[in-house]
C-alpha cells in the first residue's frame, strides 16, 4: 500500500484544472486530500478563457508547469501521489525523477524528449508546435478536438465536452518537450512506483507509445506497471466510464 493520503491531479494541454472536478470528488470520498492546481496562464472558466486569453499563457513553458507543481508539493505535509493526464503524464515522470512524489500515475501521457513519438502523434500535435505561428496561442477547433480527444464519442457528447473543457494553449509548453533538455527523463534512476495507463483508441498517444515509454525504465528494484483500457480515447479521464479508470488507480494505490 502506498502510504500517502494526499493526491495532486495535474491537467494536460488544451484543458485546465476544471477537467478534474469529478475525479477530485471521487478521491475525496475515498478519504484523500486532493489538489487540482491550474498550470500558469490556465486559471479560470474554460468558456471565459476561450473569449479572453490569459495574459500569462504564451509565456508558460514546460519547466514552468513542473515548477508550479513542485511549489505546491513543497507546501504539503507529506509527499503526494501525483496523477497526470496527457502532457501531465510527462510532468508526473519528472516529479518522480525529482523525488517529489511517493507514487505517480501517467494517463495517456506525452513522451519525454528522449523517446521518439510516432508519425500518428506528430500529425495531430503539429498544429500546436507549428514554429511558423510564433508565440501566438493555440486554440483547437471543434473538429481538431473531435479528432484528437473525442474520436469515439457522439456528436452531442463532442459538443458538450468541447464547451465544458476546451481552452487556448501555450505553444511554448509543447515545443519545450521537443527542444529542452529538461524534458528528458532519466530511465536508469531508481524511482518510486509508476503506473502507466493507455486508452485503446487514443489517437494522440497510442497504447504502443505508452507501453514504449513504460518499457524504457531499467531499474529492476523499481515498480513500473501498465494498464490498457479498451474502447477509451484520449479523453479517457472524462468520457463515459471514467469511474472504472479512477477505481483501477485507487486499487493500484491501495494494493498490498
């Protein structure tokens, strides 16, 4: 059993911390103290952020995101369990590498700089990292979200999900994961337990990529587990049936 009753839920790109609302309630009902920090430049209501870009957004890079979580963790009475989705899956890996958490769960996580992404990933994320766009914010269209996040949901579910969670994003964060040495992960270092979760139908980060990332860890004395959920898209933490994923994580945390 992992000895911590504190959880930090970390959001990925294209959404903010409001996307964790149901998960926060879920784990609080299990007896945990749960924090859902917003990345710098991502604070606020998604609809309002779509209409009024946060002034700090385009200045925010990957290291800013990680340091923002570390700043929170350093105020806590115990090392937390960290759970991150998408880009925040990579944040989880860095927090574990830096010994800032007692366990980490990466859900459909982004690859570090030292793991090559497949062409299927590059095609979808290229509009975000497009260097010809300068420092302008990226705002995915409904069609882009449908391809990237909601690919196995109904039109009505697509519309609601976009309205509920979609926000503008910093191109700098995504670019940093490709360019900055900080975005590398030390796969040889002993570490606290890690769980990698993949959605079978994720069109951004495929299960094959998630398994590849998990398989890069080499320390035989450290725990690295992998779980794939059938029929789940990149929106695995928000689409119908998210409770099954959350319950699996809870069981993993509390296993003997």
